[in-house]
C-alpha cells in the first residue's frame, strides 16, 4: 500500500482525493479479508496438528501399557523358567548321585552304632544318620547304606512279595447271601464265626470267650463253598484276601513259607482282614515221609501255615476261611481247635435246598407261568448247585433255539436230560466222538 501511495501522483482536487480514498479502502478490506482467511486456515491447520498429536499421544500411551504388561509377563516367565532350571538341576544331581546299598539291621549296639548286613552278605558295624529316630532302629528293619562309609542314610518300609499284594481283593464281589439257596444253617454259622467277631466284639468280651479264629468249609464240588466266601467278602467291611492253596507251593526252598509269612504280616497290617484259602488240601495234606524235595517243601509251607494260624504272635482281627472237598486227606494238626475252630459241612442240597437254589437262578429268567420248579427239584436228585445252574442255562438255550418268548416246562425237562447225558458220558465216549 505504501508503494501505491508513493507511485500515485499527489491528488489535486477533492474528487481525486475521494477516489484515492475509496481505492485505498478497498485494498485495505481485501487485505483484511485475506488476513482473516489465512488466519482461519492457520487455525484449522493448528487444530488438525493438535488432534493428530493427541491421537499419537494416546497410541504411545497404549503401546507403553502393552510394553509394560509384556515386560511383567516376561519377568514372570523368567522366574518360572529359573525355578524349573533349578528343579531340573537338582534332579540331575540326584540322578548323578551314586546309588545306595540295601541292608538289614541285625543288632543295635547303642543309639549311634548299629550292626547291619548288606545285600552282598557280610555284616558291618556302622553309624546311623542323626536324622533317623533311634527308636525306629530295630533288628530286621530295612535300610539304605552309603557306598563309601556304609552309614545308614534312611530306613525303608517293609516290603511284601508282589504275589501277596495280588491276593487282596480290591473290588468286592457282587454275590450276597440272597444269592445262596438251601444253606441257611451254614450261613448263620459262618456269620457267627466270621462277621460277628468283627462287627460286635463286645458280645464275646461280655461272655468271656475268645471268638473263633478260623472256619473250614468242606463238601462235594459245586455245593457253594467259594460262593459262600464271596458273600462273606461282600457283606463284611473288612479287607478280603483270597489265595489258592497251590499258589503257596513254590519251587525253591523257603519261598512258600516266606509267602505265607508275608501273607499273614500284610493281613495284620490291614486288619480287620479275612483270609480265604481255597483248595487248602493242595498245601495242607497229611504229612508223611517225604521222598522228594518237592514234598519236603510242601511240608515246610504247611508248618509255616500252622505257625501263622496258631503261633506266639496274636493275629488280632484276622480271620481265616478254608475251603476243600478232600477233608479226609487234611493234616490232623490243621483241623484241631485253635486253628479251625468251626468246621462247616456244605452237603449236597436236598429237595427243599434244590428248590431254593432253582428259585435263586430263575429270578432273572423269563419263564412261562406253567413251569413247575417243585417238579424240577424232585427230578434233580443228587445234583449240586453248579448242576442246577447249568440246567437253568441249558433250559434258556433250548428256548432260544426254538425262538420262544419264555422258557417252558419241557425246556427244563430237556435240560435235565442233556446235563445227565453230559455228566454220565465217559472218557471213551468223548474220545470216540472226537475220532468218529
């Protein structure tokens, strides 16, 4: 504007002055409008830059929080990995540490010196670790020994043979007294001898008598001796250990006696316990002059069994149930009172017993209303419980073969004839049928 004023000639008249004034006024207004426009554009640009800076600031703050969270997580992971590394190093050091020798305490000299026998055989006078309670150092205890100084490092718990652990029933059998027919008297006797001393021992203390220690079940095969023992295991809350007599007969000298000893030790440890020895005649036959080493080993096992049943040590709440179908060959020392206080005979069922057994086996069968179980019981004279169960199964098979919805009376008649035929068929008939 100053340039314009200097360049324009000086006005001479009022009109020229007015025109000059108007021209200058318009130029000033245009410049003011341009300044306002530039100011508004500058304000908009500044607001946009401020908004961008605030957004960037928020993004940086979020990134900072994320980085701090990642840092805390990484520090936590680092601490966990360091802990795992220390644990793995300690385990590695333990694995690299030399093994310990297994020994047995034979005598205790004083609170710090003990005589031990190593697994190799020789005996040593060693010292025990201060961390071991001197009262736990007893003859017969298993321990671990340092390889160099043979000092006792720690005491080990008593171990039993794996066969002995396998004799304990973990799952209780499903059979109960209601599944046994025709043996009401025998069930009452075994309840009095086995269950009552375990459930209500105060009755015997009040009378002043010792409860029976053992029960022997004897009778023909298939009459329900093992089934009765299963029912006892189901009805009693005690631990139940089952062993077959032949399992106690071992090849090497002393192995059978050791199994019997560990069996009674484990039973006392888990008392109250019931030990069921099935087919006890395999180890309890009468002792005669032994001609072979096997006979002598069986007799050693029997003597250990006799000592376990009636020895110096009190068995406590450990009851014994034996089962055999050859009571005539059992040793007299096994049958005397104090070992088997009650001998229960399981005879062949009579007509009433057979009817009761048939009702037990027919509870789950689909039978016709015309089936006469009394007649079936009369026709099965001399049959045992296993035979009656086979007759019920064969009657069901005859009904299935003819696609009947239920078992008829004639199916039972045919089943009785078939079981009689199979039972009376001799070896020669079987061999002839094989090679025909």
